């Protein structure tokens, strides 16, 4: 209902309606008749009859307890009967595609008055289009699917495919050739890792954690080995239907006995007597998208060592849902392979050369996680800054407390340092070959991934303290804080545990120590 269509009232007139049977309030210049709603109010009637609320401006009281989205619900929109004469609403909710004006809620390159050497005007136009798309298409599906646990809606997957979003999430490369990207906004030749960073960060901003993995997170890590190491015939058959969102793929490496210890896996692949097929037996655990995957990029123990093979869902392949701390929309699975027969042509890379296939894949996987981690932390900062401004304690805003400001300072510092390091590494990726990236960036990316997810856990803990009891409640003011705090451990484990990756980064650095270096 547009403001100009509403009847106008004076504040004096509204003040006359302050009894249980005739109860009006003002929220952000709009007049609400809550006479019939009073019995349904979760806080009871007594709250509404308070002298500072009944017939009065209840804006501050409302926003100390409720999110703006409550006012947008149809049942509350129907309670609006007018607007205060000479005034206009000053508060608005989520506007698709809009940049936040809250300090530190956006990375510096998107903040007015700041500059960056990394992003071009094309990146900025691309970001606007990507954000609008995710806000309009992904956000609401994310809320619904996170709640009901179903996998992301096929309609969302199809709309992403129409823009070649699935292909762009794989990064720059030959797979983009001849594709129209984002309705022609960027050409395959222009597309670089900063464009992919934008996609990943906008996606992290607009989706919840389980949904974020469920919307083909398995493809982002499971398809690269096929793209980079599969035969021409295999690529031609598998890649188009996966990038079109018609079939789904996942990466299946971890096992109950082998997590970060990739070489300790126990799933075996032996050749048939005629040498034309692999016969695979074993199990995989905690596999993202495994419950609905059509293809599985799996690591196996073979006669020559560790080998990566693409398995198609069929006889002998069974998947079971694993319930985790976040929604089942991610499709996390326990997978068993019972005498599964696979053509030898499905081998990815050389037999026994699986460790090279995986190591080259890990860099991109971990970098993607760093992109998402950095952006998710900013969303928590925005929530905390809004809350500490509107929440009053001892008659003052919550941020008047020095201990709260100290927590905010930590959050801001961590977010800025993670983003700056991330952009530096992304620039290196844009200027290195795939082989150079594998050699030079494995250590730095491992360290960044360990650091960024550790920062995220610190921010999650501080945010809960800022929100108090609301920070552990799955609805209301602190619902996004609760969700982040509950799901942040995923970031610290997926793609390699924090401690393991930190050690990897140090070991890589030590290998580069000059022999003549002395104090």
C-alpha cells in the first residue's frame, strides 16, 4: 500500500485510540489499528497497553523486539490504516540489488569513496546484476529450503543455468568458450577470478549455510577433475548436462577412516579380468550433494596407489542422508559402493596419479571457501551494528558499552584482513597459469583458509555475546546470528581442517627456505 494512498492522521488523533477495544499505534510514520490483533500478540495485551505504546509512536519499542520483515508480512500489512500527516516512512527492508550503507557491511571496493586496483567497471556492473539476481531468485528459496530441508528448487537451478551461472562458478577457462555469460554482461575472454569471487560472495550473502552447499556446492568441487583430467569423450558427455543443471555431481573423498588423511582411504578399485572396467568397493562419508548426485568423483586405492574415478549412479551405489548441524538441503550423504563396475575410461588423470588431481583441485575449492567466509563475516557485522544501534540498555544504545565496541572492533578487523589477503591471492591467480598456481599458491591459500574460518568462529562467538539470548534463538532478532554460530564449524572442517591447513602452509614455506639463510 503506497503512502500517498493512505489516510492521514495527526498524532493527537492517534493518541485518542489507546484502549483495549480501540487500540492504535504508530510505527515508522504509519498508523496501525491493532484492536483485533491484540489477542494474538505474542507478548500479550499488557505490553500493547503500555502508556508509551498505546496510541503513541512505538517505533523504537517495535524495533527493539522485532525485525523489519515482520511488518512486511501480509497479515500485518492489513493492519495499516493511515499515515501521520506531513511525515514519510524512513525505514525500509531488503531492497533487491541495493548496497548496504552500514559501515563494513560491504567490502571496501563497493563502499562509496573508496578505491581498489583490482576491480574494473565491468566487475562493478557484473556485481550489480549478480546481487539483484541472487536477491530476487535465491534468497527466498534459501529461506524456504533451509526450513523444510529439501534440496534447492529446480526452478532456481534452471534460472542460474540460463545465465550460465553454473559454468561461471567453475572459474575462467575453456568451458566458458562460446557461452553467453550473464546475458552478455561479460565475455568469456573478460571473465576472471574476480568475477567468480563476486559470484561466490554475493551467493554467500544471499543464502543460508546448508542451502549454500545444497545449491550445487558438490559441482564446484566435483566437476573440476572431470574438466581438467577427464577424457574428451567423458567431458563431452558429462560436462554439458551438469553445467545445464540437468544432472548433479559431487566430490566423494572423505571416509570414516580417512578425512584429512587422503592417502589413508580404504575404498578400493580393481580391474576386471578383461581390463576394461574398474570394480569399486568401499564407502564415503560427509559427502555434500551425495543424496541427489548423479555422478560421484571418488578417490580409490588401486594397485598403482591413489586414483580418481568418475562413478555414475547405478547398480551397487547407495546413498543415505546424514543429519548434520545445518539443513538437509545440502544433501550430505553416506555412500556405499558394492561391486560397482565403471569403465576404465572414467579414470580422471593417470592411474596412481590421483594425489596430483586432488591437490590441483584443493586450491580452487579452498579459495572458494575463503570467498564465502569473508563475505559471511560481513553479514554478521551488519547484523551486530544494526542491533547495537537500536537496542537500548541502561537508557543508552548497546554500543555505548566499551566491551561491545571492542567486540565490534575485532569483527571489523578480521573481516578487512581476510578480504585484503583474499584479493591479493585472487590477483595472483589471475596472473598465474594453473600449474603456477598449484606450485606457488597451495601454501598461502591453505593458510588463508585456516585463518579466515578461524576468524569466522571468533566473530560467531562475539556476535552471540552481543545478541545475548537472541543469539541462540532460531527465530526473531538473532536468527541469523544463531544460524551462523551453529553452522560456522562446517567452514573450519570442509576442504581440510584448520589445523591441518595451517601446518600445510608452514611446511610449504619451510620447503622454500634458502640453504644459506642464517641469523
